[in-house]
């Protein structure tokens, strides 16, 4: 069940937040930066995972923190592999692969609700009109509420049904 909502995704009541990143992402822009600031150990663990598993675009990695916090890092963007390099742009192909991985995680981990930003449209550079149909196709049949934050409003709690 997809719900487009307006508000601040960091105030979601959903059990997990998913967002787009690049392999080895410095997480210094957009939602990734906010999550990095909130959960510095998530950022550290993500980099450890990338170095150990050599995460590739199209994959997904979930981090669990205190108080049952779950952040799912979707590798929608090409990586910045060299020291000091910046993450590349996202692709629809990577988004499709990530969402396939996300569905598997939701089922395996029995996640009961999910919050998702306008995936891959900020730093990732994709057009929302291209991404939204992919989200509808891949996540629309899930039996859990998926809150898609289509409009960001800082410090505003969304009306999540």
C-alpha cells in the first residue's frame, strides 16, 4: 500500500527508512547527511560493509540501531571509489535492482512499515516522473504501508495513514 505524504521523513513512525546512496558514499548531502548525523555508527558500519563486501550499485544493505531503528541503504548511484571522489548519478536500472532487494529484505526481516523519500531524485539526479512508476510497480503490491515522502517539509510530522 503506497501513500504519498508530505513532511519530514526523519519524523516518520515507519519501522524502517530506505534511502538512496552510492557505494562508499561520504553521506554529506541531502537525506544521507541527515541520517549520518543522526546515526554516525550507521555511516561507519556502511563504509565497513562496502570495504568488506565491495557493495555495487543495485544492491541494498540494512543497518539496525538502538530502539529498533532500521535504515536501508539502497545503492542507487554509481560509486565514488577513489579517495576524495564524489558519488555518481543514479540510474533507473539501479533503482529497479535496489527495489527488488528491498522487497526481499522487507519479507525476510518482516518489516511492517517503510518510509521512502523521492528516491534517487536529489543527489542521484533522476526525474521523479521516471522514478515514481518504478516504485509503484515494485512496491505497490506490498501488504505493508509504504510512506513515500513526495514533499519535504522540515520538522513537520506527516499524516501517515
